[in-house]
C-alpha cells in the first residue's frame, strides 16, 4: 500500500486531530473538499483545490470566498463524499486518501466506509484514514504490510465470498463472514499478512494505528 497520495478528499465528518493525518493534509498536492468541510479547512489555513457538493452545507462566506473552485453536483442519489471522489477520478488522480469521513454521525460513518469497495476500481489506490486507524478495500488476493501486534479487522461486504488468511493470530480458512463482527479484532503476527479471496469476495480491512 502506498503512502504517497496525489489527492486528498476531505469529508464533513470529524476533522483530523492527530499528527499523522494532519501532516498528510498539509503536504497534499491537491485537496478536494466536500462542501461541508470547507470551514474546517479554512480555519486551519488550508485552501481546497476544489469544492464539490450540492452546496447545502457550505457557509455563505465560504461560498463567496471560494466561488472560483466550486463544482455543484445536484444528484441526490449519491452522497457528497461520492460526488467528491468521482470528481477526483474524473480529474485524473490515481492515489486517493479520504479524511474526515468518520465520526459525528454513525450512519454516515458506516455508509462512507462501505463505499470504499465501490471507489476501489476507480483508482490505483484508495484509503480512508481516521485519528485511530486506516481502512483499505481489498478486491482480490493480496499481501498487506503491517507491524507485529497491530490490530486488524476484516469486514466482508459480500458475505457469499470466501476468504483465507495467513499471518494473523487467529487464522481464517475458506470462511464466509456473514456478520461484520466475525472478522474483527484480529492481530498481525509479523510484518505482512496474506488475504486469499474467492472471486466474489470484497473486503474492507481496518488497521488500527499503532500507539
């Protein structure tokens, strides 16, 4: 997994507070903001490259200040995060990081995390980071880097798919995860682990940030 992102999308959830995500944001080549996230960026001296959404959450002062970079998308069948991610894709970005997509509302958090498997085919790499960890979509068999003892959780978006793991404390062998809790709270035993997926499996893997 890359840690070099050519674009960061900032959603209107909990704005990052810890050093890691904030440093990534400050060094981002491009920032695409969901309309509700603009105020938080502005207060921290961060200027978005583009602002995307239906503009129902942006303060009037920010609307006037950044009127040269606003892209209105009225489609109510998709949320603002998806609008911003699709804009990033159409702009040619290939390695995407999503910040501010968790917290504040649990329904938004769950919805945003689940969308990662939809976003994955659009980019070479897409990840979501919070103050506590990182979410990564996995659509095919992969070897993922980690640190010994790191907490790992695996969530199956397509419960008909089978997965097998190697390199986790509690192995999974050709199992269908039919509930989200079933693959949670595992632990890395080394510096990488292997996920073997059947063709119809789609996973989201959570890496807890090491303390």
